[in-house]
C-alpha cells in the first residue's frame, strides 16, 4: 500500500469510528442482546445487499489499487453506506476484524467448476462417479498463515489502530450442513437417486463428511484458531450474534465450539421427505451442532415439515423461515421459544417496478401470523436493484414502519 491508500483508509476508518460513537448504537446493541435472549419488544430489521453491492458501491468507486487496500476500502465503505443509506437495525462497532489467512486442501478428490463467465450459472464435474471412488476420500489439511495474518494486523494497526480496534476474528466456514458438499462430490441428480438406489453408500458418504467436519473443528479448536461470534458477527443465514449466553461460563480465553454459535442447513434436500432428510442429513448434522453453545438452523429451504426434528437440536435459538415456508405452522411451532428469522422474497427488489403495497402487505401478513413470536425480518439474497439503490432503502423504511406497528 502506498501513502495515498493508507490515508484514504484512515479517513474511512475515522468515519466508521464517528458513526460507532453515536448514542443510537448503544440502543441498537441493547436491542440485539434482548432479541437473541428472546426478550425483544419488536421485530428487528436487517437488509443485506449481498450481490447488489456491485450496484451500490461499484468497483469504479474504489480508489485503491493494492488488492488488500482495495478489500479493506470496500469493507469500510460498506459499513458507512449501511448506516447512511439502509437505516436498518445493524450496529456499527468501532472495530476492524482480520480473519486468519489460510488455505485448506480438498477431500482427496479434485472438484472442477465449469463457467462461461465470471457471474451467472456454472456446472461442475462431480468426482465420485463410481461407488468405489468413495475410497479416495481423505480428511482435509489446513495451512494457517500466522505470519501473514500478523502482518495484516500490524498494518491495520499502523494505519488506523488508534481509531478502530483491530483484532483477529472471523469464521472458517459458513454452514456445517454438509449436504452441499455431498452434492458437489456426487452431483445433485445422482445423489437424489442414491437415496433409493444406494442408501448404505450414501450413509457412508455422509458419515465420512461428519467425521471430516468433526476433525476440522478439532484441529481449529485445539490449535487456538477459533474466535468468538457473540457480538456484531453474522450468524446463521442472517442475524447477529449479540448474546450474553456466550461464551460458556467455563471460558478461559481459548475459544471452543462450546463458546460459539453453530449453524447448519440443508437447502439441497428441499424436496426430500422429512424421514429421508433425517436419515441422510439431519442425523449426521446433529453431532456437529451438539458441540456449540447456541445454534441456528435453515436458510432458503422451507422447514415447516421438519421443525419437529430441528427442535431436538441442543440449544437451538434461531430458525430460518423462508419465503416458501408455511408461516402458520412455523409460528405455531416456534411460538416465543425460538427466533422466527423471516426471509421475505428478494424478488420484490428485482422487478420492473418497486411494489410498495405488496411489500407492506407481505410483511404485515407475516407479523400478523407470527404474533407472540420473536421475529427478525431479513432481506438477503439480493442480486440486483435494477440500478435503483433507493429500492433497498425504501424496503427497509417500510419494514421498520410495519415492525413498529406490530411492536
């Protein structure tokens, strides 16, 4: 990084620090603690641009050329943009997180993706073609680059460490669901047929993935690479980790899975019966989730037919209720004992026009059905705003208005 890039990063960090110092941040933080402890007075609202960041902060806006400076510049600009334009319930904290720099091997079989362009559809070549190919699978190996991680921490501290608290913090995974990994190894159509044609083989594959994932967790935990996710950390498929229930009372400064939020989903098993879901997915996920202090489950898959299984997860706190979920069943099953993590369809932001009446009607219906539940409304999986950034701002305003009406 050159001096001009460092000066830019410092200016952006100073703006983040100024936002983080506003009194409203403490109120938002307290609301999140209450929400995750099931005492929230109203539904919390979040808006994650995700794919639409390409429109909100185009690459042409970035002034840095150095790759790392460019990455940090984008992160700082996103934090500022979220506060200044989205107006949701996210907390701006005076911190800057550096994740561990690392590489991890494959499972002993290479996976080749086939794309025609950087964005859009792709396919892949599943490596487990013959049943005997399962014998090629091996546990993954990890290479954590301590020196490079420390270098980045020192660099950030040198640039703006007196403005934002720089710390090592970040996850090595998003989901512990394993079904997506199984699909990549075997192929979607083949694996669906394996449920009936080769059930013992499929159970063997899922057993391997369970044991391999447990091995990963053991390695990261034993070597001190895990970090807490109980503050402004993205947990599950949406929501933040603020809770006073973590870390565990026995926490001694070395983070274990027991001190963290865990998360799993199985979107690939969306059309599989609850019985087959339990047989070929859930029973392998359960030993992983059992290790964590609190748990989240679900993403885009409708879970209403599986909630009776999910409720057996130890310390389950957050369940994703997608746009395809039966809201009546979900509300009845969750009541006030779990967080009702509602994900309305992002299609409303991608149409030819923004239908505010439909947005209000959809959100009002959800909160009407979910009276008595502990609801969070999360707009995510947004991939375009049709070149109209104000669409997401307006959605958030409507969501906040509806949440206030039902508080």
